[in-house]
C-alpha cells in the first residue's frame, strides 16, 4: 500500500473517533465548510512558502495541503481512486486542451 492509500485508510478510520483524541474527527465534526477553509489556509501557506520560505517549509506546507485535501475528499465520500483516475484520464493531454474542453 502506498503512502496516499495508507493516509486515506487512516483518515477514514479516524473520521469517527472521539473528537478530543483525533484531529480528523474534530475537523469532520465541524463540517465540510471548516475542512474546506482549512484546506484553503494550507494552500495559501504553501504559496507563501514557495515564494519566500525554505525548501523544508515548502515540503511541510505541501504535505499539509495533501493531508487536508484527503480529509476533504473523505468527508465528501470521494475516494482517492477517483481523483487518480481523473489524473490518468488527463495524462498525455495538453493542459490547455483539457482546460478548453471544460469550457474554462
């Protein structure tokens, strides 16, 4: 099992734990808007680290983004496999072409 699969399994197990013993459980108890806001905060911190921080800061903040994205996906019952399948689907497709196909 790879790192992201193990993380997904751990997050799923902790989602229903006691909120005083699990950060994941406490986030889930507060709801999707709080989880989404936390993901946004971590994304901003990652941008700041990329622009003015050290390599180690960027790595740490990137890990926080991935973690909080996984918590959000779990809360919305979207398995990582669906995200990976979407990335596989996009492989070999120009980002500009993919974006145009979405009408974005």
